[in-house]
C-alpha cells in the first residue's frame, strides 16, 4: 500500500526567518525525534522479550543448527 502524504500550511506560511517559524520547525523536529526513539525502545523491548522466551531472531549462522529447544548446537 502506497501512501502519498504532503504537508501544506493552508492558513499561514511557515517563515523560518521569524521566531514563530523557527519555533514551529523545531517543534516538528522534536516530535520526529520522539517518534524515532519510541520505535527504537519498542524494538529493543520486543527483541529482549523474544530472546527471553527462547526465540533467537535472525538467521542461524553457518555450521550451527537449532535443536528442539530452540538453542544452537
């Protein structure tokens, strides 16, 4: 599924030469960074949970095999 998103300020032009324009752009970057960090935390928690439950994510290295207990041998 392809999404075509576009942000267009309809009421006010974002003028980055003014204090309000710079503030607006900085708030967008802060929200973007927050979203990146939340996704990163969720990924780390999910991988840790998977490893604790015995699932080894990723491809089994050469010369190794998974036994019935999901451990490498």
